[in-house]
């Protein structure tokens, strides 16, 4: 929701998420999550 609002109000800004390497490897590398994040 925040990303959608940011995209509308300030499209030039990028949203960053600080996560540990373990979370990145275990969660964000799953194909379904990759599809969601790429939107």
C-alpha cells in the first residue's frame, strides 16, 4: 500500500527495504515473492 501511494505522489522516489541476508535468501528469492516484488 505504501509503495502504491509513494508511486502516485512521488514517482521519482525509490522505496528501499533493509533486510538481513538470511531473509533475502530464504524469503525474497522464492519465485512467487519475486513476482510480487517486481510489480
